[in-house]
């Protein structure tokens, strides 16, 4: 894994759920987008937006219904939608190929970043503990991706001890979540949110004397992959 991928890597297996659609061109290179349907352990699926370069799919017939593997990074950007800026997440593919044998874990992500907002801890009406945390993951050329994450159980309680600026490493999966938003008294629209569900996390602590990194690690025994 090269240095570019060390702090942001994702592996997905799923069915191409839409035809490839041209998105944009940059420095003479065209990019396409499509939706990847990634299965969960249950019968449900996560609907993940994927961006892929035309150069990656040259000579590869990728169409709706194909079962493929995506390896790449989770990226974010701001898009002006309905009069306001929205944070859009997409998986930027660095490799794509047809899946010949399905694995037990088709949705894996690793992020190494910095907390850029104070984590929000809360409980559901049924008493389940949750913490929302926004992670800034550095990219070359002084850019960053801002990734919403969610922790459960023991991890959510641990998040209450974290501060803005802390360096955190997380492992988990990228999930989609549909919700309804009321835009008027009589009108409700369906929207899709994306977040990384954390299964394991580490706080990176710099040892100034040894100039090495120590890690405070916590595994979430209460984590449910189908949350």
C-alpha cells in the first residue's frame, strides 16, 4: 500500500446498481459515477456512490448487474444543493475488477485522521449509546476529506474522552441510511446519509521522549454490524 493509501483505504464488494454516468473531466481525464449495492449480513444493502476514472475501466465491461470489487479511498466534497452546501461522500476507485469469489466481509474501511468537532454522545429512546464524530483525513496538496463516523456502546462512551485535534485511527464499514426530512407542513422528502460505522478505534499518542507512537486501543464488543 503506497503512502497515499495508508490513512484512507476502503474495500467493497457489491453489485453495480446503476449504469455508469459521466461526471466530470480533470486534466483531460474523464470520470464516471455509479451506485454500488453492497450486501450486509441481513437482506438489506448499503447503496454506495462510486467515482471511477475512464482509464481504469478501459477494456473492462462494467455494467449494471455485474458483481465487482472496488479498492480505493473515501472522499468528500461540498456541493450546492437546494440553496445550501451539502457534504457529499463518494468512494474514489483506485482499482476495479469483477469479483470471482465473494468474501465474508465485503465492506471494510480504515481511516487515520483528526477529530475536527467535539464528539456528540447520546442515547436512543431504547437506551442504546451512540456517538457521532467528524474526522478530517488529510490528502496531498493540503486537502482533507471530512468523514462522518458513528460509534456504538463502549466506543461511544470512549468518544466522550476525546477532544478536537486528537489523532484517531478507526476500522469499520461504510453504511448508507435513508431518512425523511420535512420541507413543509405537507411535504416530506426522502434523503440518504452516509457514515462510517466504527468497529474498532485507536487514539494515537505521540511519545515525545522516544519520538514514537503509542496507541490506546479499544474494541467495541457491543458493535453490531447490522446497526
